[in-house]
C-alpha cells in the first residue's frame, strides 16, 4: 500500500514511474491469478486502488499546473 503523503510530495515524473511499475505489477499479479499460483487474492484489490490513487493525484497536479 502506498502512503498518500509520499505521493503528494512527488513530482509528475516520479508519479508516472510509480504508475508504470504498478501497471506491470498488475499484469504479473493477473498472470499468477489465472494460473492459480496467487495465494493472496487481496493483492489485486490493493494494486487496483493504488493505481487509482496515483492517477487521481496526477490529474490533480495537472489541473493545478
């Protein structure tokens, strides 16, 4: 889970980098899920929420600038 304070202090480049890492992680998590190798299914939900959290902060920062 990502800490909100760290995200709000980050610049757009760092946010996009984190977003790309989470999207890659989501891909890997889904591959594991479909192959029945994922034991902790709650990770899918956490990952989805982290992606949404970062996208929200990116859109807020774009509107401010």
